[in-house]
C-alpha cells in the first residue's frame, strides 16, 4: 500500500514541475511570437512606405514632364502667332 501511495504522488510532483516548465516555455514562445509579429509588421510597413514613396516620386516626375510638354507647346504656339503677325503685316 505504501508503494502505491508513494508512486501516486510522484506524477503529481512531476506534473507540477512540467507545468512550471511549460509555463516558462509558453511565456518564452509568447515573447518570441510577439517579437516576430512586430518584426514582420515593421517589414510590411517599410515595404508599403517604400512603394508609396516610389509611386509618389514617379507621379511627380510625370507631372513635371507634362508641365514641360505643355510649356513647350505654349512656346510653339506663341512663336507661330508671332510669325503669323509678322507675315500678315508685310503689305
């Protein structure tokens, strides 16, 4: 009978030890998972920021090119009007 009682307490103590060990490892895993989550979240935000920045830069460049094109077209029209005015006054 003594053997049975002594052996019946053994799993309880080993369970308590394993429970404590499992809690420590669970806390470690939770910390590691949390750090990985924030690391990946930071990488995603960095990627999105870089993409947005490149798109904005391309849009600014395209806007500048369109403005130059309009300006050159305006200059061409002004030059043609000046030439027409000069040609129309020859007589």
